[in-house]
C-alpha cells in the first residue's frame, strides 16, 4: 500500500485527510492548509456556505436549512463529492493555479493501516477530482514515523502510536516496514462520548457540541492521574427542564469514565507486543512508544500508558503534524531510500 520513495518524489502535493482536520502539503511551499474537516451546506440550494474553522463554529448553531457535514470519518472519505468541494475551498486560488500548471499532476495521500479497497479508491477519487493524474497512497503509520524522526530504516524496533479522532493505530516498525500493527476503533471522539454520557447519566446535564475539549483541557497536565484537579465547573443544559445549569463535576469520576475506552487502546498495544518477535520487544524496552496525532495531547494519557506498560512513552514535538510532515519529507526527497541488495553468488 505504501508507495516507493521514487514515486513519492515525483508527487507535487500531499493530503492528509483526517476525521478531525485536513492538511495539505505542497512541494516547495510546505504546509498550506491545516483546517477542520468540516463543511456547511445550504440544503435548499446545495451551495457550500463555509468550510474549515468557520464551518466548525457553526456546528449546533445553524437553522434548519443549513447542514454541517464531515465528509471524512475515521480517516476514510465517506462523501467524495463533498470532500472535493471542501478541498477546493481550503486550497487558495493561487495554489490551485500553480498546481494546474503542472503537466502531469501527481498527488500523495495518507490512508489508515489495513484500509479496505473501497476506502483506498475513495481517497484516490477525491484527489483525482482535484486534477491529479496519479495518486500514491502511503500508510499513515509509515508517514507519521518518518515525520516524527523515528529511525524506521534501521534493523531495530520502533513503536509508534497514532492517536486519531476516530481510531488509534499502533505499530512496530523495523527495516522500513511494519512488522506488526493494530487498528483500534477508539480515538478522541470515543473519549468525548464517554464524558458526555457520564455527565448525562450522573448529572442530567447535556453539553454543547463544542464543550468537551475544554473539559479535557480543564483537567490540566495530570488530567488522567490522581494528581489532577479535584473539581471542575461545567456549563450545560438540564435534561429535564431544558434550562441552562452549571454543575461542579468530580474529576475522579470523569477519569473513571475515560478509562473505559482507553482500556481498548491498552489491549491493542498488548496484542501488538505479544505478536512481535522477542528481539524486537527487547529493543522497545529501552526505546518505548512514540505518540503522535491530535489525541496524543490528551492530558495525562502518556502517564497512564507509562504506568500500564512499564515502557518509556514519548510525545512528538508537533504530534498533530507528524503524518503530513512525513509525507512532505518524502516529497522533498529528504528521506534516503534503503536498498537491500541481494548477495551475489
């Protein structure tokens, strides 16, 4: 599924279509788009009203004739036409004109590990609609590992954990390839849903659609550990009366609610380690796990993983940009190809 470095060097731009954010890297210009994967549509006329951050602010605040949609779910394009329209609006006119002048426009795209042929085809069709004559697909795990500077080409084990909005991907890499990998359908959105369900059941409080992330940030650096704040004040709507209400939430109970979806992530890490050769697992005892992706910044998640696995856990410098930066490094030719020549007779 991962294209060769030689093919990627011929590409002119790369796209990381994520469930939470869309990022576009143009060869020679760098990162030109980093916006939420959201579009607002007028259902009466079919016209596109807004995309990106402005469309995300409209979530839950629109009249009946405006619908806010997310054309990407779990790293897979579910609405090709809307994804194409969203990308056209996110990429500036100047950049689009520069890309159209290319004689044979080539593109690269990140797709989740073990994506089915339908998901791969959807990613290809989305970029073909933007004018690409050829599309190269790159495994998100490989791109993220390159982007955060892991020595994936060496005969030593490196473990990466891509924490996305809709899924978490865990893999052990060696010699430039994936040795073992697991995709867990639990991400930042599952953590959000667990907090919303807890507040609804325990406090009869409904949160606005954009209030869950501030709640997680309120847990501060030690949010998933007992050292975090004891109480956090939350504003929402009362389930019974429909009136605005504020409650003081016990953060220990919130931490217990968050632990449920995160248990699946720990199980996925354990499965990958059990399936790995013992020599590679021994390497990981010193190297540990590298966390990338937007949900890697969940307060205290790295501490929880460190306590559960007994391994060092590191967070990349810019975890949310690792995948697209890895694609950019491949496009620009900053990655030296690894050649394994057969021995001569």
